[in-house]
């Protein structure tokens, strides 16, 4: 199990155990983290699972691929550390990952 | 007002309606009734990732924690026999009644069936539910030959998925092109070419006259021209019909779906209908539609919750839709039926392009293949009421973005969103 921390927009913190191979988005949904809608279920088709990756983790998480970047372009309040959480797969190296949820999706 | 809201149907629409009622501050009981024994799940992955991977799990729409944390009383495995509109009460199959202040019918649609000799053989399947997807996944693991009846989105998504998993796949479509009227001919022929390049066999203008079986299991499909297509599995994907029976028996107005107004109210005002089962006058085209899409389901759900909580917004969401067929991410925005001209951006042979459809000088919608930026920008443009000229479209995404920004500055009242 890999530990993830979600920080909702109101500051509420969710510490969860995630299975490797699952996506960060799936774990947010499982634990009802507010502000992650994930309307398309992980198809990279809706841009409603936008998160900010904690600065300490951006290098390990990596950059979005071109398709994700195009979708992200239209998310609300995009920052350099923005990612779509359905495109981040949980793995050992992400143990301790912290992501923040934006004020709103889209 | 304390019987609360009962929602019949726990698909995308029903679950979103429950969530939106709470987000909008509704504090009465919210009871969500589903006829499957599952935590409500995403349907689109069923024709794609789910059936190719024996280990894949269903993707819940919301975690269990959501229902308990939001005081949503989810009741799985329940069927409703009848709506008593006078008493505002539901009869539960097997006994019991459930009273409501408001009822939301999110009953969805079901696969159209094909009256065909042999269609009752085992191995003849259609895809709607998780249970269907599990059957397809299990059977495809032991079926070399698969025949898919219907060249629509579901059929082609499954065809691409099973072909990638090494099956011999034949798609049989009765009309002379794929994807019906859902996309432009140029998109349909592009999809066909790419699927054929992967080895999917596609027969258009062809129907199936009968299915042959051995020991009760399908072994072949016979085409109208007499060809025998071996098949251990036949998947029927020829469209869906709305589940209107409950509403119809209760006397609600039906018109290709449960007829609703722009606040999602049926002909009985405390009964609302949303999603695949609802038909309505569309703000964008002025025509009557019934849309089968996640976007339509969830946006109508949000609106139904607002109607119940005392707002009177009219439905005005921009329609959008996606389909993943092999290496093609198709994204559609707007409603393009009735278009009389179009502009192409991008690179067809490179598998990355968008088609901008017009009627006169009005942009009706955009179909994109592997150009998600065009799609997202299209959602913004149509949402803002902005119709770029074909010349502006030809300038590409940067020119379009600038033109949209200029439009929104001129019309700040419309710039929201």
C-alpha cells in the first residue's frame, strides 16, 4: 500500500492507503474527497479531476502527456503543478504523495 | 415535505441527482434506488478497459463513504412495479411502498433487441450493465471469433478492444456507413479505415439473416448475402430504447422518452425525469431530443436538483460526448445534425483532426479525433454563445482562443463559465 494525502480546498486532509496500479483519481473517489468529480471515469475526456501536485513531488510525478495537457489547458485556475489525477498511476515511488484540490473543477 | 426525494435508477444521472441535492442544501431524505446489486459505477469503461482485462475492477461513480457521509440512502437490488401519482407513492416489487414528495425517474435505457432466428442462443450478448460486461469478458477469453451486429459507438469500441486482445472480429452494419448519423461521413470513413488497418473486418450494407447454434451455443452468423461468419460470441449493439414503462403506466406524457420541460418536470410536476429516458425541447437546436450521454445525464441531474430546491433555471448545458475507439479519441460537442458546411482543422492521415460544422454562418458543433484542445475550446465557445467564422477557425486554436476572449470582453454578461 502506498500512502497518499489529499488536501481539499477547505483544508480538510484525507490520508488514504492506495493500491499500486490504481489512479490517484480512483482513490479520491473511493474516499469521497470533495471537489474531485471525475465525470468521465478516467478517460481523460472531462478535466474534472484536476489537482495540484505538492511542489516536493512534481519531479517524481512527472509531466502530463500531450493529450492531458490539452485537456488541462481548459481546467479552472491551472498552475505549473496541475495534473489530471486520473492520469497519475500510484506506485511505490509515490509513497507520501500530497495533492491539493482546486476551488472548483471547470 | 418529509418523505423526501426518491430517485429511481442509480446510473450516472441518479447518483448525480442525489449528490447535487445535497450540494444544493436539500435536507430531507434522499433515497436512491437501483435494480442492480452493485455500488453504482461508470458505464463507459465497460466497452473499453474493463472487458480486455480480467483483473479490471468496476469504477464506482462515488465511493461508499460518499453515500453514508452525505446521508444518501442507497438501496440496491430493488425494482419498482408502479407509481401511484395520487398518493405520491411507489410500489416496490415483492412488497412494500415508498412515499415521496418528489420523484426523479432516472431509469435509463436498455439495448434494442434484434428479432432474429437464433438470437436466444447462449453467446448472443449485448452490453449495458456490469453483469453484461462480465459475461462478455468471460466469454471473449474463450472465443476466437466474434461477430458484432451494429457499427455504432458501442459496437466499434468493443470491436477495437477485442481486436487488440487478438480476437478475429467482424462488424456487420445494416446501413452503408458506420456510426449512423452521429458523426460526419469523413469521420466515419476515417474510423473505418483505421479499424480495418488493425484487422477488424467491416461489412456495411449487410444484415444478418440468422444465427446458427450447436448445443444451444452460437457458432455462426449468416449474412443476408449468404456468407457464414464463424462466431463463438455475437454482440448486438444496435441502439437503445428508453425505459419509460413505469412512467407510461402512471399516465405521464411519453414522446420518444418521458417528456419533460426545461426544468426536468414531467407532465406530473412533482415527478421529474432525467438522462437517457428523458426527452425534451433542446435549447440549442429548437428540436425535440433524447440524448444518451454521460454529460446529458449529469447536467440534467444537477438541474433537477435545482428545480427541487426551488430554482427555476432552464436547461442550457452544452452537449458533449466522447468515444475511445482503438487509438482514436473521438470527442463531440454541440449537435451537428442539419449542418450544411464544414471546416477541417488538422491532419487526417496523422489521426489528429477536427471538423467544425456550420449551418449558414452558425457553428453547430465540432467533432474531434485526438484533438482534445479543440473540443474543450469548442465547449467554451458554444457555452458562451460564440460562433467563430470559418476564417477564424482556419487560424487554428490560438486564433480561436483570442477571438473567444475578444468576444467575451465585448459581452461580459455572457462571459461567465
